[in-house]
C-alpha cells in the first residue's frame, strides 16, 4: 500500500534578516490589503510613506537584538520539533513567512517539488484574525495556484483554548508570578498584539478569542483572585486600536507601585 505524502506548512509573520531588509519588510507589511484596506494606489503610497518613516526607528530597535528578527530561527525550531514528534518520513514540514523570506511563492514551489498527496496549513497564530491567519492563508492559495500545486489542502484554523497551548501559557505565567511575588502582589498583563478596532466592529473574532485564551489560562491557574488585565500592543497610525494599550497599563502599574508580569 502506497504511503501518503504530507506537507505541513507553518505560517508566521516573518521579520527582517538584516538591517537592509527592515524597510522592504515594513513595505510588504503595510501593502497587505488585509491590514491596509484602502484602494490599491492609496495603499501603495501609504506603504511607502509609512515604511520609509518607520524604518530608521525599527532598525535601531532590531539593532538591540543583533540587527535582525529571531522569528525565522525560532519558527524553524518549532518546525524541527514538530517533524521529530510526527516521526514520519513521508511527512515534511515547511516554514512560510508572510512579509519576509521564505514567502508563499518560494515555499509553494518547494512543496510542489516534494509532490505531496495532501497539504496541511498550520498558522502559528492561536487566535484567528483576518490580518494574520486570514491573510497568510489567502496569500498561500494564490501562490499555490501559480505553482500548480493541486494536492488536497486543509487548514488548522485556530486553537485559542487548546489544552497544550493553555498549559504552556499557564506554566510560564506561574513562573513570572513566582519571580515577582517578592516585590508584592503582582498584576499580570496578558498582552496580545493589537488590531484596529474597526476590524472587530466588522466581525473579526480576534478579541473574543484572546479573551477566551485568558479565561482558559485563569481556570488552569486556579487563581480566581489574580489581579490581571488584557491589553494590546504594537498599534500603528492614527486609527483607534483595541484598548487598553499595554504601555498605558505598564504606566498605571508603575503609578500604583505594583510589580508587573507581562504574558505575551
């Protein structure tokens, strides 16, 4: 009986791999219609303007961590761990980044060379958003069609309350709390990546799924008295984003003289 060959594609955001890549990475990010929903000519101009203005600050920030994003390296560690766990010679794990290499086009061509019978798309975003999972999956289907990939394809949509994910978050949260209690009763900031509020108003389930994740972590911790806040980071531009903002909650904790544990 012939073995079924499976390609598993891990999706992540991506990040610049050198200082020169910072501006094109940002340009790719802000050119995405799932993030910047203006008409294409306006989106193109805004992407060039925002990326050129933000690039110097972003380069300085990346310079503090070696001049590049560690995301690709960390994602490959996850891919290797998944491949080892699957332990199947007929399954190959690929890494696909949304805004910097390896991107959907080049990864789809590699998958075609593998000649799989089926493809499993696995976004590394536990909570679904049109701006993350939705964007990555849409870009993949375009690239796969161009590459002539016709294998059966399934997508792991989201897993905001998956037991293994919640156990890992609870364990890390406990470590942070234990380290902070010597300074007093800590406040835990569950800090998720932000999203423009209008996306939520248009039906994006991201905030609801973030809240479901935090509720599951609290149940797993068994600490009903825990002082905690769900907050959002990394907002860009003049739009109103999900609140409260992480930086505001950090300042508030400082004014209250409360030790803080940030759980990303």
